C-alpha cells in the first residue's frame, strides 16, 4: 500500500479538502475497502483478531494489522488486552465509530438496490 508523501500535491489537496469539507474529512477516515469491511464486521460487537480475519475475505494478517493500527490511531477502533495466559486481545468500535452503524446500514441498502437496478 503506497503512502502519500506529506510534500505531495495529492496530500495537500486531501488536507485542504478535509479541513473545509467535513464530508471529505469523514470519508478520509473511513474510506478504503478494508476500513469499511472492518467497521461492518465489528458493528455487531467485539471480535478477536482471528475472528475478524475470518469475517473479511482475502485480507492478509499484515493488512488487517496495519488497518487496525490506523483505525485505532483515528479513534475508530478500541483494542482491549486481557491479562490472561495466553493473552487475549479483542477489538471493538469506539463510541464514535458506533455512530456509523445506521450509515453503514443505509449504504448496505443502497448497495443492494444499486446491484439490482445497475443504474
């Protein structure tokens, strides 16, 4: 996955749009196939890493790890580590990210309609 250099025009455009348009800011946080897929998988509650990986077809462990770290940094996902042997780690949506659930449901409904009509 290519990272946008902070000195690039693309990065500058993204930053400018994000600062003046809250919709673009929001999409920059949740945009990308993996972030949305992870949000959808966690919409029903906490999951362990292995459960999360199984629920998202074709995601690699490395990509899932990178996306979870990014989502944690963006305060979309909370990582819960239990002091057990062996260690147990669960992931869940933050309260802020849980507010996306109705929006995700609307996107799902729109996607189903769009698949059928194709327009």
